[in-house]
C-alpha cells in the first residue's frame, strides 16, 4: 500500500493558462475525492467519483474546472483559464468501498497563479 | 447543511502534558461519522481518529482519545503525553453520506 500520490507537488503558472493535476488513489479504493485548501482554512470539497462515475460536484467547482476518472483508477483535475483566486492546495483523497467514510489523503498539489 | 466549528485557532502545550482541542458541529442527521485529522507543517493530512455517531463508547488511538457528546454535538480531541511531533494543524471533520466537512483547524504547538 503506497498511499495516495499526487503530481505535480507544486505548480506555478501565469494567469490565463490551463493546468492539470493528477491523483493516483490507494489501490482498490473505489471512491476518489478532490478538495481545495486555502491558507489558514480547512479543506473544501470539490467533487468525488465512485469508480469512473462523478457522483457529486460542489458549487465551488466552476465551469473552468473539470475532473475525470476515465478508467476508475487515477483522476485528473483540470483548471482552464486560471485566475489568481485559484491559488491553493489541491488535495486528493480516496476511500475503500468497505469503509467509504474514512478518507486517506495525498500530499496535495500546491498551485500558485501569478 | 452541516457545519463544523473549531473555536480555538491556536493552542500550545508543554511537552509531556495533556491538551484538549474543541470541536462542535451542527447536523440534523442521526448516523454520521466524525474525524480528527492532523496536518504537520508542509506535510500531508493524516487521519488521527474516527468516531461513529451510533457508538456511545469514545474512540481511542494510543495517546489520542475523544470525548464525544452527541446531544451537545461536541467532539473534542485529547492528546496525552504531548510530543514535539504532535506540532501540527488539527482539523475536525464531519461526514454524512461521504464528502467531508472540515472545521477551520486548530494550530497546536508543542513546546520543549
């Protein structure tokens, strides 16, 4: 069990550029979640998947954001036309079917939009 | 909508002492889950302890224990024999049908 991994760990981009983050959940974890954490705050839910199906999206997930989990394994989160307000830590978590409430987090991707 | 409140933005404790972090939440649900997560500086979120609301017995994990008061909607974390490695942000979280709702966190500093 290698834990949840996320890439890249850091990303600096200019306003208006597109960025994509990847999350690899713990093996055989069917649920995968994306959260956003800004400085001094707790994580806020963005969206989650059960296998390849995207089951819920937060209103925080504007139409510039899109997430996919095409084969029910890894997931990508893309932000189009980035804005300075998108600067945050993007966290991925996963949970197994047998204990779906308990989520295990990855190290996060820190995004800075200049 | 569920909310989680952590009223102590910062706390400090002497090494080897005991500290209690507070958390209250608001929900109309009956069967839910509560968690404490630890986030050390520049490191990832680690699950510390979880509590199922239908269980009356308070959860314990080594030096970490909770005081779960369902009627009062209170879920505090007690850390015994504090160690320097306990220095971190601590987040209380609530779950009902899956996505976690987090509080704003308590920054705990353990002082040698």
